C-alpha cells in the first residue's frame, strides 16, 4: 500500500500544486502518492495558476495537468500525512479534524527545513513571478529533507 500525502494551501492553485509537484519528483512513485487540496473551494477543477506552472516548468517539473480540489474532513482518513503552507491553513485544517489521530497528521511543510518554527510559505497570489520563484526554492529545500526522511521511515 502506498503512503498517501496531501499538500494544502488556501486556493490550491499557487503553493500546494508546486509542493505536490516538487515532493512527488523526489519520491519513488511506486511507494508514495502525493496530491494537493485547498481549504477554500473557489478554484475546484481549475488548473494551477499560470505563474506556478511557469516556475515549475523552469525547474523541470510539469504541474499543468493538476486540477484543484477542496480539502474536506473525509480526507483525514484518505491521507497519512497532511502538509500545510501557513498558520491559517493549519488552523483551517485542524478545525475540520474530529480526533487527535487526525490532528496528528497535520504538519507545516517548512518544518523539515526549520524544525519547530511553524515557518510559513507566503501566499504569492497577489505578487509577481519573483515571489513564485522564492516559494519554489523554499518548498524545494524543505521537500528534499522531507523526502529523505519519508524514504528512510517507510523503506521496506
Ligand atoms: P494559494 O494562493 O493558496 O497558494 O493557492 C491563493 C490562490 C487564490 C486565492 C487565494 C490564495 N484566492 O483568494 O482566490
């Protein structure tokens, strides 16, 4: 059985699609499934923001076929790990959890890079391409560490 991971942001069109593509590129696909969702439902079914697609492309990752999904409470059972981008995502997701087992699946994505700091991936939606590039870099660095940890933990 695959380990199932979901990346969560607000709109599921800027940050979490990048996080999904980046982490998936670092994990063996026969063992891990990486997906993403948004705590808001405005963009459900939409492709990622063109700027996220463009930045991912710049670094050799294709996220253009992803489609936005809404984070709903049933997903606590579907996924083994839930990674959020910022404090507001964290609070939104935890507020949907109904028990400690679910709550304990929720982590800040930058925790691998900055342990215990609850560091946030800034929302680049109202910003320019430079901000999207910065988001890519921080996600890439954290996901490199995270992927190593996940592979070590779930190696068989
Ligand atoms: P994301 O960015 O949470 O990184 O996908 C956003 C995208 C859209 C909106 C907010 C944040 N929005 O309000 O539509």
